[in-house]
């Protein structure tokens, strides 16, 4: 009996010590709001979109993002070599996007931007554009080429069908 009281007392002391040295105090346990970070303005958004699609050249003449990446955003059509960046801001956040753009960890980007790094202003504009794209949640525009290919194949089959009847 005495042994169990000693063990219970020891557990109690350990719990009190754990709460006393815990980094989360009662006053900091309240939910803290994170700062918004980049505020998306019309000018920043316009510049980010222009940099992304290549209307405005990057200062060191690196390739625009749209050359390799798709993004579901009105007026933007992209490549398929790299991943779709629509959910990039949601998945990585502002700090993650900035880190990737400052020091690309991916082989293709690293080779492309190693000698042509982005400036802080370009990174800020592209991050604002990614933030706006994540907030809009647009669906992908339908692709024209598959339907055009199917229609072309149908026309060719029709021409061959007519030609076959004439030859008989």
C-alpha cells in the first residue's frame, strides 16, 4: 500500500514538473493568428501573372513558369512538363513557395535558374499570384485538342467510307 502511494506521489510530481517546464503556458495556449504575409494588390497580381505567363520577362531572362507548369487560372494555359501549380499555395504556404523560388530543390528548376535567379520582387509577385489562384479555386478549362482529334478521325473515317463505296 505504501509503495503504491509513493508511486502515485512520484507520478504526480512528474506531471507537475512536466507542466511547469512545458513550452506552452496558459497565456500562450490561446490561438494566435498568423500574419497574412503578402497582401495581394491589383498591381502585384498583374505583375505576378505577367511573369508567370511570360508577358513580362524575368530580370535575368529565365524561362517563364508557364513553359513547364499548368495553373488553373483565367487566361493561363501552361505546359505539362512540371506539376500543376494550382494547389501549390495551399500545400506549401507562402514561406514554402518563397523558399522554392529562391533556391529550387528540383533538378529541372535548379538547372534552369541556377545562373538566372529570381529577384525578391519577382518572388513576391509570383507568390501573390499563386495565393490568388489558390483563393479562386477555378476548375480546369476543357482542352480543345482531344475533341479536335476525335472529330478529325471521324472525318477521315467518313471520307474512306464514301471512297470505298465509289470504288465498288
